[in-house]
C-alpha cells in the first residue's frame, strides 16, 4: 500500500516537473495566459462594479418608493380618522335633530289639539251668544244699564276669543316654521352624510 502511494506521488511529481519544464521552454505562453487572466479579471471587476452600482440605485429607488408609500398611507389614515370624526359628529347631530324633530311634532300635535279645543270653545260661545240673543228677544226690554252690562260682557268674551284665536294661530305658525327648519336641517345633514358615504 505504501509502495502504491509512493508510485502515485512520484508520477504526480514527475508530471508537475514536466509542466514546469514546458513553461520554462515557452515563457510567452505564460505571459499571454497572465494577460488573458488579467483581462478577464478587469472585465469581471467592471461588471461587478456596474452590477453593484445598478443594485445600489435600485435599492435607493425602492427605499424612496417605500417611504413615499408610507407617507401616503399615513396621510390616508389621518384623512380616514378625520372623516370618521366628521361622520360621528354628523351622526350625533342627526340623533339630536331626530329627537328635537319628534319633540316638535309632539308640540305641533298638542297645538292642533288646542286648536280643536279652541274651536269647541268658540262654538260654545257662539251658541251662548245665540242663546243670549234669543233670550233677549223673548224677554221684555231690559233697563239701559242691564243692556249695557250684557253688551260689555259679550264684547269682553269676543275680545278674549279673538285674542285666543290670534295667539293660537301665531303659536301654530311658529311651531310649523320650527318644524320646517328642523326638517330642512335634517335633510341637509342626511344629504351630507350620503355624499360622505359615496366619497
């Protein structure tokens, strides 16, 4: 086994020695090979530098793109948060307006009921006036003082009735105007809310 190893080492050494002798015999081949190696090395170095530069530029562009995207996302998040605040504020306003609208409708309903009561009172007063007139016709002529007193009472009743009617009409008109304003405001808020949902 040792003899075989010695023979292999001898053969390898002999081959290397032969190669060295050939190189000494033809030095121009070695020079050309070295020049070719240097040329290849320079080309590879240039290619490496070019690839390194290109890779660096791509990395810089990618970093700028990522930074721009991050800034854009931050702006979008801030805008979304602000829009959410606006939406929540409009929602609160909408709820308040709905409550006020319901209360105003109840007030209007009570005003209508008051109007019906006023109509009934007016009807009763008219009936009372007719009864007084009939009573006056069926009774003998009263004294001047009694007649003036009766006329004064009738006049006072009529004035009270007119005042009640005027005040009632004003209250109903005011309630109707307030109701219309509330409804207009509610429609505007709902329209803005719908427009916000489409954005």
